[in-house]
C-alpha cells in the first residue's frame, strides 16, 4: 500500500512511447540514440532493447559509467566534455564506444594531450537555443577543432550535434516544427561543407522529435523525455495527456475549507520546483482521478492543481466539489511538470504491478 | 581533487552558526529543538551535541526513523501527521519520545484508535503563513482535539506549534521581527486560555530566530536553515554573507565570449530550481572567489551570477574582466539560493579537510 510520495509508472504507456518513437525513427532510416537522463534506470534501459536500440546518450560521465556497467557499449555524453574527469573518460574509452562533445580549442587540445584510448567527438553547434555550443557560422573554430582532431590518434571526428532547447519556449506546434526545419537546414549546410568526411548530424529534443515524423534530413535523433512525457510536454502539445506515463501518488494530510486547499505530503524534494504558468498562476502539477487498483488515471480538469510546494508540503487548490470528496489519509495523484527532475529526486518508480524500479544513485 | 559538482562545507562557519543560535536560546532559557531537515546528516547532527542539544525536529517519518537510528531520542515530526505511516509511527513511539502535529479532528481520532504507544502531540496553529494549521481563533476545533486527546491513553497534548513561513516574503528586518512579535502574542493568548494545562509554544523559522535575540515569550524554537544559511537568508538579512557555510564547487566546461557567459557542470539536479530576483532577473546563485587550498571564499559582487539552470548545465553571467580570468577546467564556487534543497539533491558535503559527510538516503 502506498504510504508516502511514490512515483507511479504506467509501464504500458511508457513502452508505447518508446515504440512510437522507435517506429518513426526506423521509418526515417536514421539512428536512434535515446537520451537516458530522464529515467536514469538500467531496468527501463532494457525495455529499449526490444526495439533494437543499441546506442544511447547520457548527460554526465557518471551516468555513462552507470550504463556502461549495465552493458551499454555505445554511449554519447551529450554535455560539453568536463576535462577534469579525464581519468574516468579514459577508463570508459577503453571499454566502450564513447563519444564526447567539444566546442572549444582548449578542450580538444586537452583531449589530444590526455586521451589514452580512442573516442569519437561531436562538435556541439548552437542552432538558436543560445545555451552552449559554437555558432553554426564559426567556421574558423570548427576548422581548428577538426585540424586538432585530425592530428590526434585518439580522436575521431564523428559529426555535429545540436539540442534545440528553444522549442521549450515555443507557443505552437508550428513554431516547434519550424525550429526543427530551420535548424536542420543550417546543420546540413555545415555537413555539406565537410562532405568529404562522412560526418553525421545528431539532433535531439523531445518536442521536435515528437512532432516531426520524417527525420531523414538528420542522421541520428536523441530525444529523452518522451519516455515518460509530463505536463510541460503536454502544454507544448508534444504529447496527449494519455501519453504521460508517470504520476505522483501523495497522501493527503490536511484540508482547509475556507481556501478549498488540500495539503499533501509531496513537495519540492519530490516534484522539484519546476512550474508552469496558467492564467498567470504558477502550477506545479495537475490533480488526476487516480485509481491504483484499476491501474489508471485521468485528468479532472485544469482547475485542480498543485499551487505551491515547500520542502515536503504541497498545496493543492481544488474546486469545492472536489474538496468535499478528498479526505485526510487518501492517496491522490498528481502529474508532474517535469518528469526528468522528478525522477532524479525520487530515485525510484513503482509500476501498477508493484514492481519497484530503481534509478542510478 | 574536485572533479564534478561538489558541495563544500565550511565546518568552522557551520559550528559558529550552531554556537550562536544555541547561546541565544540558552540565554533566553527556552528549549532548543533545531530542525534537521536542512542537513539531514547524522554526522552534522552530532555537532549539536557539543551544545547540549537533545531534542530535534524533522519533516518526515523517514527522517525521524533515520535520526532515531542514530541515537536521537526526542523527535518532533514537524509536519501534519501522515496517518498512512501509522506502523512506522508506532515503532518509533515505542522507542523514543515522539511528538506529532495534528490540525484536524480526523487525524486525532485516527491516532486515538491506532496508536499503540504514547506520543506527544502539538496542535499546528496558522499564525499568518496560510500554508497549513488551524486558525488561532478556531477554538471549537482546538477544544475538540483536546477533548479527544484527553480521552486517549496514548496521546499527551504538549502545546501549540507554529511556523512563520511568511517571514520569507518580508521586505525588511523590521517586518520579520514584527511577524515574530505579533505571532508570539497570538500564541500566548491561546496558551493562556488553556493555562491549567502546562502547554508550551514551539516556534520556528530561521529568519525570525536569526533576528530575534530574546525568545523568552516562547518555550521552544525550531530553526533549521541557520546551520548553513544561503542566499535567500542573506537577501532577507537573516545572516551576513560570511555566515553562509556552504558553497557549490563546479567545473567550467565552456565559455561564450559574445555573451560573457560561462557554462558550468552544475544544474537543477545540483542546485535545485529555486531562484531569487535581482533587478527583475532570476538568479540561482552568486559566483564567489573560491580558494579551496586556503579554505575560504568571498563574494566578488552581485554582477556575477548563475542566470539559468537546466538538468546538468548552469549558465553563469559574468563581467568581462571576470570572464577573462575563468578558464575551461577551472573549478568555480557558487553560493546556492536554498541550501535545504541543494543538500537534499547532493546527498553529501565535503569539508575543506576532505571529509565527506553523507546525508540520509
């Protein structure tokens, strides 16, 4: 019986999400390299094998070590290489096909001087998100990185990698698709410039990959969040409500009739402090009709929502009728805003069959 | 050597913070029941023993179990009792002096019917934060809770407990102090109403407890965050910058000269997504001059700050001169906004003497 905040995974929905994405990728005849930072779990990783997934992306050296220890042998660390972790990188590079991201002369010179085994590198290209990466027209730096790579026996240049994180600020499906088309077009100009080299374009972000059906203009896609989806993706229309595969089950501990507010055991250490805005009000999750016994949930409406979170408390604002039907000691279900951060905090998920799935620690 | 995001603890500052608070409490001749949700560590808990601390507050049943397992025998779970965890509560109640919070008839009736061992209860009073608790003038509910407690052989009513969380929205020191005086005055009216019962007032929040020197109007204080402090407390003027005992050490992985931005390995899974506003800009931490070798840090200025965090990336906006002096592979120091959430994510801290201090898992 659920006694405290528990992240419930609908395994059927999760498998369906993997299947849908993998079928689209196969149809486009490109490589599928799902990002595993969302689930961080060797058990869930295994579910991808059924769909012939052999290559993965992760967001840290430690995560690469974890998945390498769990028999994944083709891993891209999709984060600007942290040269301070060169020892772990060398151990990994000896054991598996390891790809790193570079975006500076300094990093690639360091790798040239310190790598003991072969790695692949991708040059990180900023195609509009402006978080990190080289500008697509910074040809002089790109040329220098290539020159240094060529002069190193342990570096093999594999291609260009981009993350279109600005799709998360898009206002419509069309805007997301346009970001994809524009970005991919820029990357292909770059690819053609070096077309004697057999470089690939690696592209990823769940909104684009969910809304685009034909990936044939890139060589590899790396979405991650689609495995679970969440309210953020739902708001972006990357998924339907029914595609969301995780719900947080939380005990009700207090009620405040004057304010139609319900206090749950479930706060920032469970959900994270990620929020979205709806009519200028913050919300940290939506209440659903949660039915563990019958293995399902469905949304009531957007008027019943988690309006604030402190460390362990969550405040749920609900309609009067809903208020009357929820009692202290009940377990209610809330769809999280950002499943990656929620899973990272919870460290495990429970399926409807009471299987507890652990993530890396 | 630091290779990845590492939460550094200045043990001297931390001990000083504990000492300062404990001396104020002793001078006021009230009970000190520090909240351990900030550090969640048996090692740091032991440091309090030097200051004769024997009673503690925690925010979950699991945290109570952890500290009970680490020889703490007087614990208040300062969170509305989660009746679904009654089994664990009964095991704890057999073993230690356990206090629970109630704020509804339903919860106290449940306890009466299900407790197997004696517990103390505090009635949670809302003195203006409006998160949870009974209104101070809801005498009919308070009376009923007392009546039910009196009829139970396993419930001993101990007093009234409040958390003035609204001090976190205060605009000045004076406002924080006024909240304290007003709240304590309301609680004393309540206490007098039941003055044949020897009830106590338990009060806590770091801003009030840091700014008030004489606690003699309450019986017990429960601050937690003061053990480390953080930028939120600094902004509230609960502490000086030098009182802050934690800094996050993060590797530099990329630089963007056009924007004077530095990309660090250190994101939402390290700092949390808690932010503050400065001139309408969000910031997730301030850059400091961090000198691990000489065991110190000091602030540059508020113009060098963590301006956004995604899962593992942090974007540091800096002045041009600062930009030129930070290189890829450097370790920089950032003071977190909210140390409770940062510690909860990191799960361990490292002192300047390379001692690694683990928290509960």
